[in-house]
């Protein structure tokens, strides 16, 4: 696997997608269409989506496919799918994070699995990108669950600063369909791009040159450890398949182990 990637002259990178984003009678079966093409998955923990049955199914499917598992945490907003902002006190947010991560850790343990990362969802993801104090609280809560967990967040200076200040591993995440500003921040008000050819061109530029196209027609340098693939896109399956033809995805920890010389 390493030789294939090196031959193409591009960096190693993780591909991730969300699972268990169902609740009760609502089943999001399309999310499993991406499972064969990613190296890690984020399992909803029951607050913005995910019920016990959906979580169990997602864990077992991930185990069968041998992909890395992480906790997909969000605000307690099942009706709004975690997309509505919430202003929480620091201790409230910390408890919210720990509750969800702890639930998935225990669930995974029952099936002899370990979770390796935590990724915020929706409004929490955006707030963490924009507000470093919120991101810091999330990071500290993650560390209280386990110092080995990786914090997946929007690529940028805030995440880098949190990593240094809190001594926590972070994975800088990029989206191929999102529109970025000149500073490398996601413009959440902009409509997602659903063009596979353009997204793949962006992927190649990211892998070769560590940059993303921005909204003023230029390119912005950006750090990328993982790419998120959303099943909400009309071209979601085509895009992730095409991305696999460009690079073989590797989980974040495996990539770091390769760099250290522990694996080949």
C-alpha cells in the first residue's frame, strides 16, 4: 500500500464518513454505500442522531470492514439533526461531549473494539471552527475520556493552536465540496459543490500542493490529514470511488506509524 502511494508521488491521507445517522423508524441506509471506500468512520452517539440499534449496527459493519471507528458527537438536538446552534456553559458542553464519547466507548468495548477519534457534528463542528474557546472545551473533554483519542476538526489555525496548547492529537479535516475563504475557513453559507470532476481536481491539488481553491479565485495553503465524504451529496458514491482511484486512504494513526517506521 505504501509503495503504491509513494509511486504516485502524493501524501498519505485518511478518508472518513458518518454512520448511524438514523433514529427510530428513520433509517439512513445510503450512508453504508460509502463504507467500502473510507478508512475511518464517525458513529453518531444518540444526540443529533443515532439510536442504540443504529449504533450497534454501525459498529459491527465497521468491524467487518476493518475500518477505524470514532465518535460523532453533536448538540442534544434530534429534531434539528444537530444543525441548530446552542449556547452552553463550559461545564455543560464538557459533560455533553464526555457522555457521548463514553457511551460509544463502552458500546465498542462490548464488541472488542476501540474508538480512535472524536468528530463534532453540524452546529458544534462550525462553532468549534469559529470559537477557539469552544474548541478548547471539546478538546479537554475528549482528553478526559482518553488521552489517546484524536480530535477531528475543520483544518485551520484554531485547531493547530488547540493541539499545541492542550497537547492533544488533532486531524485537520478538509471537504472537497465546501467553499473556502482566503484564510482557509469553510464558508458555511455557500452551497456545496456537487461536481465530481471539480472535486477530484481539488483532491489532486490538495495531495500534491497542500492547497484548496478559495472564493476569490486563488489557492490557499492548508494542512490536511483527513477528508470528509458526506452521503448527503447527490454524487457522494461516485466521488468517493473516484477519490480511491487517486489515492488509497489510510487511517490517521496508521499513517503516523508509517512515518515513524513501525509499519511499512
